């Protein structure tokens, strides 16, 4: 058993970049929602509460806009694009793989997978939280793991250069790993085995799943942001699922929500901006990536 040479963060960056830029129907929410939600409105950004909500201990360095003929020369022109019609949320949980030269004993009853292969562990409280997220947002979100089907820095750099990270990753859905402790895979895609109670699992590739789910989902008109409110409710329910054993991340998330509520009352933030911030905080605290599948 060999631990991958790279950490999750080294893999996440190029993976999410290639998912977004390689497929025109996927985009990062903040990329297109900026003008609609009003991110360019000022909020006394020297206040520590604002920065703490965004995950920073102290305010970041900035610039005095008066020195740059603000607001005329400073403000960038608005992009000449319309907000795409929402189809589906995609939440990704990246994992660091382990490489096996020989078949693990845990797979002795499974004949559909052979060595060499890779694996990652399923964390029980994380899995439970993601199961609730998938259940609460059924029809509005797809929640899946992501892990590399390689384990060396050389392979990571090669696939980053050639933009082949997605084609060389595994994406088992959260639902398929319910009740399991590990995922084993020999090839990219979503074919492998899970244990305990060894089970062979095969799903369509991630992008094919997304297209099928998007076509079956409810369509929102361009600019209709009701899906943001529904999504924020789902992530809050998922965060609070472990009421008996709340960990530090969960406590911090709900403390952040209280800060947001105070800011909403004080600065009259738009409800859609509040919902966006709640979802973003959820992804930050629980180390998820959030993409949108759009109807273009």
C-alpha cells in the first residue's frame, strides 16, 4: 500500500479548473452571479466580522479607491452575458488515493477488480453529511467523490499539462457508497468495488450522469434565483445532521451563519446574496467544491 505523493489540494485545483473550463455547461457560481447578487456593493470591509465570515482572520490588504478616480475609472464594465438557466448543483468531495500493487484481502470475494488499483477511505460523519445533502437536494444537486486514478507527482503534472485530470479520475456518487468504508478502483470513471460487505459498483461516467440528471431536473428561467434559497436550506440541514456529536467545523459553520444573519439585518443584504453566502460557507468549512450545471 502506497500513499499518493500529492495532497488533496494539489489535485483539486487542476481538477476543478478542467471541469469548469473543459465543459461549457459547467461554471463556478460566483463567476456569473456577481452582477445579479450585487457583489460590487460596499460593506465596510474593514469590519472583522465580514472577513471572518469569508474565512479570513484579518482584513486583506486593498487599495484606497479615491486614488483611482473611483467610481468612474475603477469600475470594470459589466460582462455582456446573461445569467444561464440553472439546471443542477454539483458538489464534489476530493479524496487522496492509496495505491495497491496487490489485491487487498478486503476484495477477496470480488472478481470484477484486480491489481494494481487505488482506493480511498470513506469518513463516516462526512459520508452521512453528504448523504443528507444529496437527499435534501434530490433533483437539484448531484453529490459525488473525486479521486485521482494515479498517485505520483509526475502523473499529476502530466495530466495537468495535457488537461486530462478529469479523464483520469474516479467519481463514485455519494449514494452508492452508503454503508461502506472504502472505495477501490482499477480504472477512471465510476466502476469499482466498495467494502465492508464487498460490492461491485458501476455507474455512468460523471459528465454523462450530470447530463441525464440535468435533463430530468426542473428548469428555472434565466435570472430566477429561487434555486439558491432551496440549495441553502439543503446545506444547512446537511450541516446539522449530527446533532448528538457536533464537531468543531460544524460549530464554526453555525457560528458563521449567525454572523451572516447579523450582517443581513444591519446592511439589508439581498436574500439571494445571503443564500449564496450560506452555500459558500458550507463548501469552505467542509472542504467541498461547488459547480453549477447550466442550460445554455
